[in-house]
């Protein structure tokens, strides 16, 4: 059954990748719209997260944002299918604007390790190609459950000669070693970690368990930190890549200070492009002692 599911999903991905980009995006948005109309886990988690994180919205505005978020998620799925199947050069042609690229070049020339920090905002698969076209980083990722999808992504995410590291003990060691040796890595910082691997810090005014992995790599200035995001242009014609230097507080030896600083930057990006964030992720699954579970 797992092999059948994997083959079915890969087949859908290849189908989307056969379409012109604009058509694939529209079909993805249509899938997202249908997911908004009918009850499902993604819609419910999105609704719960937005209810807690943006309480200032009235019910009509929140429902509208849920719909927009689901449609943007559908676009992200279709775009990612294209990015996984296409040649990287074709995907890179969709990047119309880049802001702050000089910061990446300066960090790479510094001789220290470079830690690129991103989140599930916009399209991180397109961002992967852009980042890997500028250097040869190790890309840290959480493997999908279906083996067929995992096999596809391990191959496609390394098309430009870079390496990939799963979120296992071996993968973590691989990332740490690369940074110590002055190499570059890319890490999504918003998935919820294990309790021992994170700190509860504010995210949209709510205590959210947030990974200490990135701040530990930067601690004391041992590596250079950069935030990288790839957001969808308003006319859906392509993407804008944004590079920003990590704030000084992220280099603090105090874990709470460093993790809170990172969370604050991520929140700022999500507030600017709220519908492009993957609100369907159970970002607040683990709660501080005594708090009620959300999901």
C-alpha cells in the first residue's frame, strides 16, 4: 500500500511538472480552494493557528485568510512539483528579484561557516535551487514518510552538486561538521523540535517550542548566520529572494536570548506575507506545562 501511495503521489508531481508554470499554479490554487471548502486536517490546523496567532481578525477576515492560505499552499505544492522535476535552470528563471545577495557573497568570503536560515514561507524548494546555485551547501531536511517521495527529494534537492542531510543523528552531525570546516548549510528553523532540543520563546505572542540547533551553530560568532526566504510575487509571475543578516542577539551564548531573536525575525516575515506561510503545520503541538493542547 505504501508503494502504491508513493507511486501515486510521484505521478501527480510529474503531471504538474508537465504543465506550463502558470497553469500548474492555477491548478494548485484550485486544489487549495477545494481543500478550503471541505473539512480536512490541513484546514482545521490552519484555522486553529490563525485563531490563536491573529486574534485581532474578526471571523470574516480570518475565514478569508484561511482560504487565501489554502490556495497559496496549493500553489506551493504545484510550484514545488515543478522545482523537483524540472532542470534547475528552468526553476531559477522564475526568480525575478533578489534582495541582499551581496550579504551571501560576503559571508562565503569570510572563511567561517555559513548557516542559511529559512522557514516554511513562500517556496523553499525554489529557494533551495537559488542557494545551491551560489555555493555547495548541505541542505538539512525532515524526510517525508513515503519512501518514494523521500527518494525523489533526496535526488532532486541535490541536482546542483550539493548534499542533503536528513534530520537524524547522522544528518545533524553532518551539518555540524560542515559548519566547523567552514562550509555552508541550509536549515528550516520553524519545525517544532523535541523538548530537549528547543526553547519556549514567543512567536506571535505565544510560547512556541523552537529549535536551538541554528543558534548553537552560531554561538559566539563561530559561523555567519543569514536569513533566506523566497516569496511569491503578487502577480504570481515568479519569486523574490530575500537575504538578511542574522541579528547580533542570535550569536548570544544564552540559548533563550538567541532562540527568541531568531523567532522574532521569522515572525516578522510571516506577518508581512501571512497567506504564504504554511499555517497547516502543527507549529504549537507541544505546550508549556499546564497549558491545554491545541490540536
